[in-house]
C-alpha cells in the first residue's frame, strides 16, 4: 500500500528516519555554536553528506515508487548530449497513456520552445543535472477511483560540472498523478 493509503513502505520509513536524524544533528550543531571562544575566528563552511541519496530506491511496482522513479528520470538532464525536454523520452517506461500521447504528438512550431540560456551554458560546460526525488508523507485528497492516485513528490537537483564542482538548484515539489495500467502503475501527469 502507498504512503498516502496506509502504512509507508519500508524504504520510505528509512528515508524519514534519516531525515529526522540529519535535521536533529544540524539543529544540535547550530545550538552548540562553533566551539571557539575567540570572537574573531571565522569558521569555514562545511559540507554535509546527503544520506538520503544512499537510501534504498523506492519500489517502482508501487504507485508512489513509479512516480518517484519517473520524476527522477524526467528531472535528470544531460545538456551536453540531449536537447531540452528529452528527459521525458528517457522516462517512457514509467509513463501512462496521457504522457505517452504527449510524447507521440509533435509540438507545433509555435509551441516549440528554444533552448534556454542556462541549458546552453550547462551544455557548453559539459555539466550534468542530477535529480533526487522522494515521496512526501503529506496526504493527498482521497481519489474516488482506486486506479488513479496522486502523490506530492519533492525534487532536488544538483548541477555537476566535469571539474567536480557542484551547484544546488532550488528544490521543487510536484503533484504526480499515477494510473493503474495493464503493465502496472504509471505516471500519467505532473504539475
């Protein structure tokens, strides 16, 4: 059963525990101060390892797991080797009928957006945009149709440059709609 319909899957509970631990450590560290009594000492910023990325991947046979897997693929970008918007094609195995129709319908010349300046800069730099997606514990309104479910999915993206430099993009949240198909649960829309 999915996160919103009852007991959370084991992998999601693990992620929740990791998040709580990381937040607790961060709050404790901030409350204790830097440990230096000198008022003119400057502390170098520290980086935090994101244990969430080490958490087990969600089960793609579950509705929320499909939404997470599909959106992770959709929000992972390779600007140097693919055009803007190509990621939907890469996620095709997780897509439902509405998104498949969108893929199969070529956009009109007026609907085809140009490449953004940011995308072009990432492409020139050889950067990759990696996504980390996770299902929220917040409940969505119950669906009258058991074959249609909605989930709130958090997405964090990191631009990774060839020299090892990383840049975090602002996080985003989408509402994912998944549908039951003969092939299993599939992502059928997101906003």
